[in-house]
């Protein structure tokens, strides 16, 4: 399938208005370890990350946005604007969070809608640009928009059940359901299966202005 450009690059050709964010301002950012943690793998680069099944299928984007309980908008919301960061690991190996989660595309492959909850690039930065202030957005919603961890696959795969996974927020493991984690400004969210990443990221240095 032809690789589509991130929505923020393609918007010049469509009516959809993106006002608050762009790939140019998102940048990669930097994750930081849990304070006081030591790592036996601190100088070792991660091995090859799993990719199969984690790619974003742009077909059905609008349906996944609706399945997440969110409307398909024709522009990014301006009532509330903040960012969180998501890291995903399988047995300590990182999984790329794809660009264009939370977008819908036409049959011709052009962007034609957007969710208040979305990504612009592969930095793992989640953009919350809401049309109404005070609404709550969750990790489960971004995973639904991504189309992963839907319980149809084997443990540890892209489509395993989310109950098999562990989630940490700002370095602290959470006891409740992973999908119920509420996204808050500048949170570092780590979702992992099997062996935890070492060290466990606890912070994320967002690019200036994000």
C-alpha cells in the first residue's frame, strides 16, 4: 500500500484546517528514566522492534474514531490543547507509535477528518486538541483509533488483549485497567508487555512550545 504523508504535510490540498500543531513543531523529544533507577542495559541499543500488525491502516480511520467514542471533526479543536507522550514496548523492545492516528482519509487517500485525539508523526507525542474544554481522553481511546490491542490476537502481539499489558505513568505502575488511564498534559505513559524496558521511562522532554 502506498505510504501516505502525515496529515500535517498533506493538508494544503484539502479543506481540513489544522491550526495548532504541525510535524515541524512536534520534533522527537527525549524520554528520561525513572529517577534513581539503574540499568544493566544503559549503554546497549534496543534490539529490533516488532513491527508486524502495529502499522496504521488508514482505511477505516473514521470508524475507529467513532468506535473510540469521539466525533470526526473537520478541524482541530481550539477549546483545549495539550500533549502527552506514549512509549510502547514488547519484551523491552520499542514499538513505533505511527503518525496519523486519529485521522480519516478519503478513498483517494486524502485526509478528510480529524479526531480531537491524534498523532502527527512517529515521536509518540499524542495531541489533544479538543472542541470543548474539560472532556476526558484515555489511553484506550488512542489505542482504538490506532486499531491495536483489540483482543483478537496472541499475547504480546499487536492485537492481543490489553489486559495482558502493564502501564506506567510518569514512572509509576498503574493498578487499574490500562485503557482507563486518563491522558494529562506532559504525562509520560509507558505501555509494555513481558519484560519491562530497562530503564523504565519516567519523563519526556517535549520540544519547545509543545
